[in-house]
C-alpha cells in the first residue's frame, strides 16, 4: 500500500522495526551528522557532478552570494544584498576554493554560453533537480523518507540529496549533458517531478534552467547551519542516468509510445481526409496536430531572435510586438518568479532602444496570463478548458511580423504551410537517398533510357524482317507492348 503523504511516510518508517534495531538507529544518526558527510563528499565533488559535462567550447556558471550584514528597506523589512559572479567552467575549482563559506551561497545548476544566468543563454544541462522546502523535523531520516517514497512510486533514486539547512535538494545527474534544443522537454520533466514530490514540499517556483541552489559546505543564515550532502556517503556511489531512460521512467508515455501514438494519429488523419473529401467544402473542419506547446514556443523564441538579427534590429513600430511575442514564448518555458528578468534581458537584446515603461506595458498582458497559469487557473474556450497563456497560429505570427518567403528559409518554426511542405519533401528525399533509394527524376530518366533502348532494338529486329509477333517473342514482351514501342518510335510498319 502506498503512503498517502510525506507525513504518512514518516509514520511508516517509525513503525517498521529494522532487523538490528540498534544498528538502524545508529545509521540514522550518521545520516544527520553534517561534519562526517562533508569529509566524505566534498562540495567540489558535488558540483562536478553537473558542471564540466557539456560539449566543448566556452561555458559559464554563476555563483550568487548574499552579504553577511543585514540591511533594512524603506518599509522596515530586513534583507541581505546579493552579489552574482559568472565564471568559466574551467575556473570552477578556483572559484570554490576562494568561496567564503560563512554566508548564503548558491550556484547555477545549468551552464550558459554567455556570462549571464538566463534561460535565453542556456547552453546545456546535466541534471534534473528539485528544491524541497521546510523539511526540518518532518522525518527522522529525510534521506530515507525520500528513498522509500521513490521505491514505492517507482521513481529512480536521486543521484545526490543535499541538506540545505531547512530543506533538501534532490538531484538526478545525467551520464552526458543535454543541449539547448532539449530544454522544453527537460522543463516538462521538471514539472512532472515536482508534482510527484508535491507532498514533500517541492517548490514549483524553482524549476527552470536558470535556477540556483545552495552550495554544500556554505552557511544557511536562517538555520545557522551549513548545507551538506545528505546522501550518498561517497562520491563514487553517485548514480548517473541516461536522460531518455530517466525521462521514460517519469513521463506517462515513453518516446516509443509517443511515436506509436503519432503514427496512429497519422493513420487517423488519412482516414479523416478521406471522409472530409466526401463532404461539401463548407462542412469541412480543420484538425491541427502539433508538437508540444513548450517545444513549439522555444523554437519560436529562437526564430524571433533570429528574425531581429536578420533585419539588423527591430524597427520602430514593431518593438512592442517583438517583445510581446518574446514574452509569450518565455511564459511557456520559464518559472514566473524569473520571468521579468528573462524578458528584461530579451528586451536588451532585440529592442535595446525601447524605454523601460513601454517594455513593461508590452509584456504586461502576457505576464498576467502567466500568473494565472501559475495559479493553476484555466479558461473555457469553445467548451474546452485551456491554459490561459497565449497561443497563436503560425499564419498569425507571419502576418504580424510581416515575414517574407526569403526570411522563412532562415527560420525553423515560424513558417507557412507551403514552406513546411517543401521542407518535408526535402527531408523525405534525403531519407530515401540515405536508404539507397533513387529520387523520382533519376528513376524517370533511367526509365526513359531503358524505353529508348528497347524501341531501338524493336526497330532493328523489325528491319531485319521479323514480324511484330516474332519481335515480341524474341524480346520477351507482349504484342501490345511491341505495338506501343513502335507507335512511340513513329514506325509505320505493316500489321502482321
């Protein structure tokens, strides 16, 4: 029987005796000894699990530290001043060695191709992670509670569990880093993991790729204790997962099952087209099948940035539109708390001349809809419950952005139906060639060559005195085939 909540898990653990009661209790106390864990699993070893695994080329990570001193704002609220620094991955060991451990310190979990911690500049990811809040006192053994729950729910064990001082960070490390294009799929995986650990206090606002988590060995100023690796005891015991295999354990459907469903839909579309062709045109409906919304808008965001680059910047009159559509794209792939920072960075990149107050106006409605989505609200559209965030058709985007056919050739997703069909034909032809098949033009040319050769042979045999029937027998052809060849060749020979 599966436990109904995290609290139930704690009771199960307390009620189930171990085989050797004293040894079990001693092991529990060992898990909660931060000093002993830090000796066995150093902060650099923990960070190396997910940094330095990406492809070659410049890669950056960020460290955020908060001041030791406490300040008071105009409303009388206390706060600590943050300071963020970005480093190349090659400087990781130096940065950690020179890191003060007597203050709140955090590190980005992803790597970026610019020294800016933004989803816009995300380069690669080498792990999935969750931030579990307020875990103090909820379980005798926090790590064991997590591992038991994973066993019950058939979730792979985390590679690392870090005690943050007031909660836990769960991290599933990959065997190899996943690149930027896979980010939307990774982000969906994050959301599913958070739902599975909702009873443990998973933070749904700390899921995107620009998130920072506390560095082991550094102080948590609220609990006045240091973060440390809770599980496992040794770096050599860390489990690494293949991303696709791990995702298959979490997603309701594996990629193979999704592909099978896609093929079934494809067969269904053929049957639907056959039914539609028998209907009057006025009664025909349009069924649209598309890839995941997050993947779609992630690709569209790249196209919007590419279009601004192709045009040498965004002209006055379209700046609000560009920023609005960029904000819409980011609402599908970014957590709400970080949305403003991401949009501000996008504005600096594609519309640097747009005043700040105009930028806030341009992104306002998209941000409000994202807030409604974060609150799990829905809208009713045509009798269906839908996500309140904006969703537009490609034709609408092409019309609004005034994209030309030449510009479409440089884009990946915001393209017309005609361009999409051309690309599909080119892809199909490339696949056929890869399988060793000939293209249609080559096939027709070869067929015409063979036909001309047979026509010449038939004419030569007929000129030698053979009848058409004898020519057909000699050539291994039917009499009608010989007549057809002679007709195409313009022969006026007498009938048999």
